C-alpha cells in the first residue's frame, strides 16, 4: 500500500476528523467576534495598502490596487464577507458539511490575508487546508457530508430524470 493510500485509510479518519474540527474551531473563533462585534476592515485595508510602498514592499502593487480600488470603497461588503465567511467555514469544517467547499473558501481567505501582508497563523491554516483536501473523503468521513452528499446526488439524479421525462412529453 502506498503512503498516500495509508494516509487516506479508514484508520486515519479519526486523526483527520480531529484536524478538520481543530481547523474549523480556528475559523469559527476568528469569525465569531467579527460577526457579532463591531468589525470594520477599513484600518486593515489601509494598512495593507500602505505595505505596498517603501524600499521593500510586502504587498504587491496589483493587490494594493485591488484593495484601494475595489475593497476599500466596498468595505461594508468585505466586512460582511470576511466575518460571515469565517463563521461559515468554521461551522462547515466542524460539522463536516460541504467540507471541500469550506476548505477551498478558507484557503482562499488565507491566501488573501497573506497577499495583504498578514502572516500570523495564515501559512499554518493554509497548509492544513491543503493537507485535508489531499486526504479526500477521509477528511469528512465522520461528518454531515457522509450522509448529505449521497442524498444531494439522489436529488440531482431524480431532478434530471424528471426533467428529461417532462421534455419527452
């Protein structure tokens, strides 16, 4: 058995479940205070834009231009997306619901925080998300996805079947 197969085996499901829940708690904790507090990303965005200048800029010019030209003028939208995105990613990972979507969304947010010049825990969280993505179904075998995905697949198949019947008549 190859190493990757061993890492994805049923014996590893408890480990990947713990890692997935840990990652979810990190996201939920980060988002909860923002969603139910007075979160305003204006200062963060201005700080990131400021990191694009100087002798050794941390933020690339194209990303600073995006922040200045789009994110900052729409800061209310970004306040909502960041706060509730973090909460949604956290809940999805804790419950194992839409796990792959939650992992990609979390990785995308980590990438954007890194592009904005914030190191903090972002490299760790991004790495853990990629590891869990690589583990496939072993990452969510103990979660809502185990039951929800076959059910959703059945809904889609039945919808397509009914749609074809309606078009045939």
